């Protein structure tokens, strides 16, 4: 019998880490019940075919397992893409790049110059109860969502943002996307979250903001047209009724690439 060594400990730790990361990713994307179902199926397969030696049901489950991986890849292609992008993103390996770059702090300050114009615009729109949906890209590119709207590629300023979401503007109902410190597109279409935990008081903008935060690592700012309240969707969760200071803190905590 082989002895239990350090290599086995590392093996268990890596598997536990991958399972935890997969669980967190599923929970943020609202597909946690599917994760539980897949986990239960694997446990039944191991119990029947490996431990109890049931050949008939074991062979049937083996057939399902052989095609199950392909089915899971098709079902969760967005989540898999997000996992791989996050794994290879700059923010995951920043501690290494910091050893070779001495201007990280200056770069971060430059990357966050857009924060105050966005905060000012959101506060002004909140006072006038002008609905808005602003998406900020982080590590995962939002190119496919930008193409659903009108390309702008302009510098960020509060007046421009307010004009885009002016009630008579043709871009009023879509989402504005900010990437690499610039307004890239407006009037964009986002995936809608079907999470049942969203309060009924939150409408389509909130569901779209939550949807993009579940499909990617982007942050979405929502200004309610009914109440004037400001919310932010981040990592599959909505933080509602934010003050200007709280919104600034959330935006300052974002890890931007580019």
C-alpha cells in the first residue's frame, strides 16, 4: 500500500480549491442548483460503479459521464470562459508583475481618473430621477456587448454621460460601457438575470446589471428612474441605495486592466 505523502496533500488541496472556485462561480451566476445536481450525480456514479460494483447501472452512468463533460462545456461556456480569463488576468498575477514594474501606483491612479465624473453624473441623474445603466469593464473583455450598441470611444465626463441618458435620447434605454478609461459604447444590450431573489421593486435595468455581473466580472451601476436610488451590481450581488461616498469606494476597489 502506497504511503500518504506531501504530494497527496497537495493533490487534495488543489481539488478542494477547484471545487470551491467552481462553487463560488456557480453561486455568483445563479446556477448553484445545477452544481448541486452534478455533484449528486457524480456521487451516485462513484457509489454504484466503484464502491458497490453494480455493473448494469454503472455501465449506464459511465455512458452518461462520457458525454456529460461535453454537455457541461456547452451549458457553461460563459462560466468556463470567465474562469479562464480570471485565472490568466493581470490582477491574479499582480504580485509577480509588481516585482518588475515600479510605477504600479501611478498607473492605478491614472486608471481611476474616471471615477469622480461617473459619481457626479450618477448623483445628478439620481436627483432628477433619470434612469441609467453604466457598466465598467474589468478583466473580462466586453467587446461582444459593445457591438450590440453604438460605438462612441470618447473621454469620460459627467456631461456626456448625462446627455446619453437624457430621457429623450435614443440611447436612454440601453447600457453605457466604460473600458480602458473611456466610454466605448452606449445603447448596449445586456444579459438579463433570472434570479428569483431580486426584489420586485427592481426593474429591467437592475436585472440587466445583475446579469452582466454574473456573466462577467464587470461592475454595473444602476440609477433607478422610479426612486432615484443608486445601486451597483458586482460579483452577482446588488448593493442598493448607495451614497456618493459608498459608490466612490466601490469603484475605487475595482481592478482594471489596460
